[in-house]
C-alpha cells in the first residue's frame, strides 16, 4: 500500500468518479482503476460500488475514508517539515466567488505572480458554501469567500469588506417595487453569501419575494435586472464599473446588512505550503498597511 494509492482512493471517494479523479491526478483512467483494484485486493473487501453514474463508497470504504484522510494529512505535515525553505514554487489551487474574482482577485494574484513567478496558479469559481467544502476536503488550497466563517476545519483572514447595494432597473425605484407587492429576487444559487444576505435583509424589512430567479453568472443577473425582471443585491465595486453598458441603478442599505467581509480561507488540518504561506503573508502585509 503506497501513498499514491491512498491519494487515488481519496480523490475517487471525494469526486465519486474514477475518470475525473484520473484527470485531476494526471493519470489515465486504467491506472486509477488498477490501483483501486489493487487496494481492494490487499484489504480483501470492495471499497467502491461501480455504477453507470460513477463510483460510490461501500460501507467499508466509508469507514476507511477518514483514516485515509488522517494518513494523508500526517504525510503532508512530514513533507512540509522536510521541505527546504526558499522561493515558493509548485502549484497553488485557488477558488473564488465570481464577484471577488472580477473585482479583486486579478489584482491580488498579479501582485503574487510578480513576486513568485515559479508558482503555477489556478483559479476556479463557486459559491461560498461550495468553496468552503472544497477547501475543507482538500480539493483547493485556499479560496476567497464572503460572509461570516464558522467551520471547524477552516482558518480564515478578512481581506476586504464589500459594500452591498440593492441593484434595480433604471426604469423603476425601490419604493415603486415595494408598493407593487411584486418583488422578484434575481440571484445566484443556494450557498451564495450575497443571496443569504439579501434574504436576511428582506426579512428584516418584512418583505417577502413573490419569486426567485436563479442565474449562474453575475453578467446574466445584471442583464435580467436591467431588463426590469427583478432586483438583486451585489457589491457596489462590481456594479459601478459596469453601469456604463448595463442600465442599472443602486441603492444602499443599512450597514448591519450592507457590509459583508471577504475572506481568504484555508484548511486547519493541513500545513500551508510555501506557496500558500507566501500568499497569506501578502495579505498580512496589506493589513498592516491599512
């Protein structure tokens, strides 16, 4: 039983698919399948149930998963202890809200790349809930998320505070929308911190949306709002630069709901790599200058 076999088992268990695990790890699928079969032969029991939809953990596989995660974490601690200090290199897998990627992340990562060009950066987008889970389960090294962070396996540092505004068409007003009794909420999917903040604020105003329209992209949300199909809640720093080509207006709300932190999150259960530690130190220096 080798470290790479445990890593393969863990990735297949997390992704529920041998093909996707092979792609992520840089192997051909036949290699992943063979290593899983070797593990199952060594343990004398099946770890996965193969279906047309993917690979599902058996009861034995489910019981073994947390033990494998512990072994992988211990290995990473050992590797980090032996890792020679120096210029950061290797891979840094980051996640971000789409809004944060559009407004802030490009500048942050450009600064980072200028200082540490040997690090190979990647950036994926998702909702706050999705990114929290992906960092907790080691799919990402770190991520930029919004809202209060309370997770037993996650560390975080606030890196920005967003000023949220109600965004609506230029052809209406907030008072008209409220008086009509027909408020349509245009927003991201469940798990989005801005959606949660919008819903919480509306409840505080005793306003109940008549309908919710979910969209996968910020651009689509703003276009629907501009067309008068509903209203949304987004950071002013995102919307203001786009207002020259998308006909929307915005209205502030009280700070209890209108201010929301953006944080970088990383796992408590694994030591930060040199590449990640260098990124965290950049934000620490920025905080000292603020």
